[in-house]
C-alpha cells in the first residue's frame, strides 16, 4: 500500500514539474518575441482626423 501511495505521489510531482516547465518555456518564448519586436520601429500608420466637430 505504501508503494502505491509513493508511486502516486511521484506521478503527481512529475506531472507538476512537467507543467511548470511547459509554462516556463511558454513565458520565455513570449519574452524573446517581445525582445525581437523592440528592434522594429512603430509600424502603425499615422491617422489624421479631418472631420469637423459638431
């Protein structure tokens, strides 16, 4: 019985570690993408509002 409990605890611990590692990889990928985008200038078009106010 103790072995089964230990195996379940090991399975939960490894699943938690795998999930945390996947979240860390996702966060690192997002940070790297933001660093790459910082090199580019603002590519949004400049819009001038020419309508009259009423």
